[in-house]
């Protein structure tokens, strides 16, 4: 079993991710959802109560939900699509400690294009080589177990799922890892949408170079493998002066 301190750290990190996502404009009103598996309790995860704005999230207000959708700790409404998407992914992907589902405008714009794909045309995009799955079959909200399972099957063992006409889902081995993926995915999509808006053809990077850059980013010696922790820690420092109550 996890210690109280381990669970508190998990709560603080997920609360910080919600606050930062609001700060970066990744949220959509009170909708969308991030979850994190409770340390050493793979059948339970932390989830925001539906109706809470992401700028209001604190560590203690996060609910703990089990694999049936039952609240184990906390108060609030367990929004069905949040439960079905995240529960299915957590159940099929033990490595997906943190799952982030949201609709940032630039990734969403690519999800709205026929056969929309992230193109390897800038360095940020290269980091996602071999890590993206695409679900081109939009079926409405994930309001039941079958749709959650379908989404999880589309995700398979990738880090990112582009969901046509819907949004994106990102998985990570920690909150910091998932955040790193979400942040740079948004940057890559933003650059691509801006470049496409010029009407000029994208200058795509040869696959051999894309693969090489992806490997460089993942190489421990380059600092890439640890960068997500450094990045997330730095961003939490930015929250401290203005929103220290996220830890409460």
C-alpha cells in the first residue's frame, strides 16, 4: 500500500497539472479530464469532480474512483465520459499512470481535418515518431463501457491518441511525463496549423532524420529522458507565487 505522503504527492502533482492546463489554455470550460492511478492501487484513480473549473482544483478536492465508477474518497459527480475513457485505458495500460484527455484548439484543428495527421515538419513533432495512434471513427461522447473500450483499443500501446472530430488523449508513466507529452504535442500542432495557414507546402523532414531526432530526445545522456521532471518542476515553481493553494 502507498503511504499517505505518496498519495499526497500524487494529488499535488495532478492538481498542479490541472492548474497549468488552465494557465496554458488546454481546458474547455469545466469539461475534459486528467486522471492518475493511486500509487500502488492500480484499480483506483484520482479524478476531478465534474463541475469544478480547472483553476479551482486542489489536491484534497480530487476524488478517488474505483473500476466500477464508485467514489472511494471525496465528494462530487463522476462524469460518465471521464470514467469510461480513463478507466478503460488504465485497465488495459498498466504503464499509463497518468492519462490526460482534452481539446486544445491546435490539436483539435488537426482532428477536424480529413485524415488529419501530425506531420514531421518541425523538431517538436519528431519527438512523437512512432508514438501516435489515430482514431478516425467518431461515435459521439464516451458514455458507456463499450465506447471506452473501443477508445482504449485504438490507443493500444501508444503515447498519444488523435480522436477525429473530438480531441486528444495523452498517456504517461507519471504526471510529469504526460504533461511533457501534452505540452510539446500542442506546440507541434500549433506550429503545423500556423504553417498550413500560409497555403504553402510543408517542408517535411526525412524519416531517417525524424527517427534520429526522436532517439536523441529519448537518450539519457542528452537529458531528454529526465527533462519532463525538470520541466514539470519548473512549471510548479511558477504556480507557487500566484496559486500556492493547489497543494491544499
